[in-house]
């Protein structure tokens, strides 16, 4: 079975976890392979009561006859399975950016053909029976499909399906969804595939709920970025500081409850390392007379301001803020602000002037972004403090923080390994953050990562040390003027000192405002046309196809005018996805009644355009204020 080893070599290179599963399955008691005088091989799947009869075809390929519960069926042509697969994929017509759920592997001929065309954005291959996939590896050259970096495999157990959909499935108009079914698999295992479809539905429903949350966030980030524009254009990029702290220790302070144990020791590290903290930990540090060098903040929600609003005297520290950070924080801070981005919507508008930002990684919490900033600064070692990601004595956060009185709930708690070798309670949210750190550090082995939290959950790939020991080992002999390094890079990168950049900012502001006014006007005219079409449809019994096409063409003519505008997409990206999907759903349906079809199209198009107009009108008000603020600050 030389093909098996060839396929497995590719699998080992591209998907080690699946490779291990196949090796384990091959040596398990679940699998039995028998020779036969009538067929090439008989493969028995004891666990699922399946028999697989491998037969040669007339074209010297292989097909299989699969038997289950007194029912059997050929999975491929007995004559030419390759030609059959080519025909199937030709009729499937894969498009660029299409996301494909391929249900049923068979011997993989059709998936080899799909991989060869390389037209899809992502394909999730689902085969509920390891025995069938194992058979394919033995009798078909699958290297084309196994080499693809765009394929996710769910073989055997369906447990990972929900998480795979959450992670890889994209619910957008640009990435159309398609199902590629292997019909014989579905015919033989009908109940199994019905259950799989049900699980897929659950996963997509979750993504839809998540999408609504993201849409709300997208609107908040956009509005914050617009409000922050006067600060963004007079502040350097975080990129300007990357590599400037090479081999200098960085202390990354979070607000976990264990921070109470060693917060006072941080004072001893001043001048010996970069002291960075998240906004949540700032009050606790100031209360203990510790002035951090850098404060990192990225949350666009108003609740983020709670960590800053009661601070009477803003420290002489540098604020590293995400472009969409809640705008009032920048209003309150001193002049030492620099911005980074996670490539949220509207960041592209800024990059047209300031150039592309190097994105900062995050796993959903500002602590991740703080560590990634330290990494990009070149810091080594990177020292974690207050990074519990777990609960201590029924508490969620350190003393002196906004959340110091928060208590843990009783539900959804899980036990994980603690830094001291015992166990500690955490929740699913913290668990995902732990997983992120584990993966982040594993992929960056060239630095030293120290967990000096003195409590909380264990983070892989870190050295667990008390902070006093860290000082003695890594900091005691250091004499580093961190503020001098920050000042040199900050002062030399203020964009508004360059008059040409200032002019470009003003010109782009003006052009964008002109485009907003034009887009609002066009959208208004289009809505008037839609209203007149709806009125006409209410008075007639039927409409012919040529008139339907004429009216649709007239409505879509406004679309061409809107698409000519350079900056409008920044104001609506990721915000009107649901409305767009409703319209796309209507246009893809089949209607016997042409009047009803046009009526439904106009209804949903009107709904979309009303929301579109509302977003632009609100954005215009915010944008005009940002423009005036910028002019006043730069006169």
C-alpha cells in the first residue's frame, strides 16, 4: 500500500493531529482488513458495523461498495470514477471566495478535482466514518487535496464541528456558502448526515448572533475612530517604537487579584525595565505610587472610561491606544498618545494618509495586545504580573481597580492547572485567553517569558518565578532610561510638523465630507424612486418581465454612482451586513409571480437603503465635528 505512505507523508506535513489519529486508528481494534479472491480488499469497521469492499474499475482506478445494516451502495462509478468526479465539480461551479462544506469524503476523487481548481476560499471536509477516509488514503492518490492550506478536516468524531464553524466560517456577503454533498454517502447514512446538518445549522446560528454583536461593535469602533481623528493625526504610530527596546525587560501588568501580593515590588523595577500596564490596572499602580511608562487601552465601549475618569492627576506616562479606543480617554490624557490598530473598520481611511499600520495581535483582551506590543518593541524577557486568568478567594480583580469588589458567579466555572502545580477555578472566557497565550508563546520561542503573577492559572511556555527573584536575576544591574527612549521616538514622529501631511489630512477631510453629502443625496433620490415603484405595484395586478428589468435597472443605476465614491465604504463596512443578507436572500429565491418578486426586492432594498442613509447622516455629523476639532488644534 505505497499510496498510503505517500498520502500520510503529506498529511504529516500539513495536519499532524489528523496524521496521528490515522496512525492510531490503523493500529486499533476497530479496524479489520481482509484479503478476498472476489475483490481487492474488504475493510471492516467494527465500531459502526460497516463493510467496505474495494474493487478495481475498468479504468484501473478503484471504487468501493459500502455495506451497512443490510443495505449497500457503490460510492463511485465502476467504470471511470475520475471522469465522474470531473463532471460533478464542473456542475458544482466553484467560485472565488466561496466557502464549501463538503459532506462525505468517499474515496476523495471529487475533492481532488475541487482542490485542483483552487477556486474556493475555505472548504470544511466532513466525513463521519474514519474507516472510509482510511480506505481512501490506501487506494487513491490524495496529495492534491491533502496539500491544500485552505481545507479543514473533521473526520470521525463530529465534536469539533461547532468550534470549527465558529473559528473558520465567515458570515459575509463576499464569501458565499455552498454545500458539496457526496450523494452515495448521504443515501446510505441518511440519519447521520441529517444530524450533521443540524449541527452546522447550530454553528451558523451562533455566528449570526455573534455577527449582530460585531455589528454593534463595528459602529462603536467607527464612531470612536472618527472622534479620535484629531488625536490620531497629531500622534505617532506604535510602529515607530517597534524594535526600540531590543533585549530590554518589559513588565506587563494586568489587574488579576494576585497583583495584591507583589504590586509594591514593581517600584523596585523603575529604571530597570519598561513598566507597562493595562487600563484596568492603572488606578491600582497609582494608588501604590507607581508610575508606569506605558498604559495600553483598546476597548471602544464607554465602560473602559471608568478606569480613567476618576484619576485626578494623569501620570506622565505614554498612552498606547487602539484607533477605536473610547474617545473620552484621549480627551482626558496628556499629550503623550500613540496609536496602534487591530485593523478594525475605518482604519483604512487613516492609512491612506499615515501609511499602513503593523497590526497588533489580540485574543480578545487588552492584556494580549500589551504583550504583543512588548514583543514588537523587542523586549526580552517579557514578564507577566497580575495575569491570573482565574479567580482568587472569590475575587476577579486586584484591589484599587474599578472591579475590586466584583465577585465570581457560581456558574460555568472550570478547574485548570495553577501556577503552583495545584488547581484553580476559571471560566470559559478566561480559558480562551489562556489558550491564546499558550499558542502565542509557542509560536515565538526566541524570547524568555516569565509568569511572575504568583497566583492564577498556569500559562504554557513561561518560567514561573516570584517577582523578587525576577529582579535579582534579570533587572538588578540594569540602568535604563526608558523615558528618554520613548521621548526620542515620540518627539521625532509628530506628523503635524510636516506641512505636506497636514495639507493631505485637510484635503482628505474635505473630499470625504463632499462624498458624504453626495452619497446622502444619491441615496435619498434612490429611496424616492423605490417609493414610487412600490406605489405603482400597489395599484396593478401584474407586471411583465421587461418592465421588471427596466425598473430594477433604474434602481441599480444609483448603485453605480455610489460605487464611484472612494471613501463611503469606510463608514458602512461590517455594519449593514444583516440588511444586505436579507436582500441577497430575496434575490436568490424563485418567484412564480414577477410582481411579488419585485415587491419583495424593493421592500428589502428600501430597508437596506434607509439604514445606509441613517449611517451616513450620523457619520457626517461626527465627521464634521472631527474636522473642526482638527482645524482648531492645528491653527
